[in-house]
C-alpha cells in the first residue's frame, strides 16, 4: 500500500492516513550589513606633553652696558643688526615670559628664543621695519620647545612644523647670533646694550 506521494514541487507531502505535511520553502538569508566605512585619517600634530601658549615678550627694556652689574662669566646671546649690538642674558631668559623675546634693535625686528631644557638658542628677523615679529611660546613636546606663529606650531630648534605631512618652515629668516660670556661680548662690542630681565 502506498503510504504517501509528493504533491507539486515541494508544496507538501500527503501521508496515507489522511495527514498532510506542508513543506515551507527555506527563507532567504538576510543580507549581511555592509562593512563600516573606514574613517578618513586627518594628519594631526603630536600631542603636546605640556600644552600652553604664552605670548612672547614684546620689546623688553635693554640697558647700556655701563649701567648694569652683570658677572663677567654670565652667558649671553648677542646679535648685531645694522651695526647696533644687543645682548640677552640667558639667565633672564629662563623665565617662562622670556623664552621668546620679540624685540626691535633700532627699527629692525629681532626675535630671540631660548629653551633651557635643551639649551637651544635661535634668532629670527624679517624684512619689515618698525614692528616686532609675532612669535609665542607654544609649549613642549618630546622634551623640546615649540613656538607658535599665527595658528601654526613649529619646533624651536629646526623651525619646521610639528605636522610631519606639512614640513613648512617658520616664515621668518634666521638671524646670525653668538653665544658668549658677558665679558667677551662687551669687549667685542663696547657700545652694546643688554637685556637683563625685568
């Protein structure tokens, strides 16, 4: 005796006892969600280990050599611009307000920077006259000093931006400078004046 026979194309089975079993088609698998889109990576400068911005000192007073009492062995950094000499006492530049000095020597802009952590001195100038440059202390990163010009941060020692994908340079020209003792600088430049601090 035939117990069952197939009805249609998988629509169901009829069993000999009058029972019908309906076979449902397998449901279509739900499509997998699309993989998440990769986020675009915008290059960013490294995080500062000490992030802060301190405005550079603007034209602090310089005094004639004969009017100051500075030890002969005191370290200074000196510049000569258009035959006018000026020295900056490095111990005075160890104060955070004076790590960056935006000065005028005569009417020539002169910016002197000093990082006492790395003992690095740099100096800059520009073709403009009568107005100090605009440079600020930007903080420290990886133990090195960072300066800021407008909204861009630069390594103080190399003068290039912190962003490795955009190694543009500080927009000011490097200025020749000399590190010496106060005695040696004064002997070489008797008419010098000097910044000794506030």
